[in-house]
């Protein structure tokens, strides 16, 4: 069971001179959420949404490629709370394939008539569905590979989950409430299956339960640590990878733009892949052997005491020298040979 003080979320004014390196140094390396008020205030989409939902729909229509995407459709009884069903075999919503224009129209209809099913379309890559949208929504401190995605729908609550990439989420229309838990709350959140999910990531089952639910006794510790952040149109939240977040859209009509990237990647290999490989290589070994491997992971990977060869001159560090000096490729080639049995 984890313990500690409640999460504190810092608010900062976006620095106009930030580039990727400046943002990494000033914000990202601390691996803490940061609210950036007004970051997207002057975006064309935010200005259009400030006039009316119809103006926003017309603005988006100018980019619409006409492609159909997956939409969650929820009966009025679930009140926009998309989740598993009564057991983990199913879900409490249906899935449909709709174009962006059809989705916007359905959102408008459901907002005007609460008796209609709610609609939620998430993680829509604009380079495919809204080509050209990115030119009006560039963020100077993000790498070029961080492309905008849109999330739109009626009032909703998306189950508590994490991302394996760094995330910048900016509200365009409506308001969003984020409930945040630190990565080390993973054991208190009673996480569901990792291979049977609503939208790709496993969810913390306890976060949507009522206080005192006897199925999740450890969650009371995590509940006390949660931070709640509300964003108005134009506000943004930087959310480091592995931070748990439950997201609520608070208005009948909502749109959010987000960007994913890996701020400290040294190459194409992702930490989550290492985690999955470790599960099959280590997780079911005897407890004493797992403890032995933990000591080696701490020494060589997590390095609480510094570089594992700090007692030797850098010229003698071999492949444990700086990854940027060619050692990334050497280690990767060695790992690939091992995986092939060579």
C-alpha cells in the first residue's frame, strides 16, 4: 500500500520562449502534472467554440476528410459514464462507426434532448480525419512528431487510466475535470485486465466506485492523495506518462485537443515493451529470485546510487557509456541477438 501527501498540481503561465529543450528542463523532467492556463486561448478552434458550437462545427467541417471513426454510444441511463458492464466480460455502451460530421450532429441532438443516447468520439488523429488542422494548432515546445488528436462528445466520464506517452491536453469547448493519481498508486487502484479494455489502456476499477466499496479496501489510501484539476476553454494540462487520470467532460458539448510524445526517448524502444518482456521473463520466478533481479534492475537501470560504473573512468564504461555515443545501437543489437537465440 502506498502512502504520502496528496498530489499537488502546479500552475504556470506558458513561457513564450519555450522550445522542446526548455520545456523538458523547466517542466517535464520533474515528472509532475502542470496546468498551463490559457495555452490554447487564441487557437482558431477555441475562438470559434467561444462564439457557438455551430461555429466550431463549421470550422472543423473545413478540414473534414469524411472518414468514419469509432464512437461510443451510451444509453441515457449511464449518464455518460462509459465503463465495463456488470462484469468484466462486456461494456455498458455500444460502438458505432460515424463520420466527424455525423458525430457533431449527434452530439448537438443529445445536448438538446437528454432522452437521446450520449456520444463520445476519442483520440481522432487529425492528420487523417482533419488534415491541415495541425497548422492552426502548433505548440512551440512540442516535437514535430507530436500531432494533435481531438476528443469530442457530450457530458461524460472516462474511466481512470494511464498513458505510456507524455500528454498535453488542451480544452477547446466545454470544461474538463481531471482527477489525478500518481504512478505509485497502481496497487491501490485495483487495475483491470490489460488485454480487455475499453480503449486500449487498462483502467483503475476502484476510482469509479462509491466511497467505502468493500471490494477495494486499499483505494481509500489513494483517494486521499488524488488531485482534482478543472480546465476552462484554452487551458491545458501537461500530464507525464504513467500518471493515472479520470477525465470528466462537464458540459453538454465538449471538445479537447491533445498531443502525445515521449519526451525523453533515446530511440525507438519504449519502456512498456520492457515491462511486458519482464513479466514473462521474471514475474513467475520464486520470490527470492525476483528480489535478486530487483537488485540488478536497481543497480543497472534505476540507478539510485548513480552510474553503475562510476568507480571506473568513462573510457572503461564500454556499452554502459552514454547511449548517444553509439551504445544505444550496440545494446539493441545485442538484445535482438539474444531474443533470436543467437
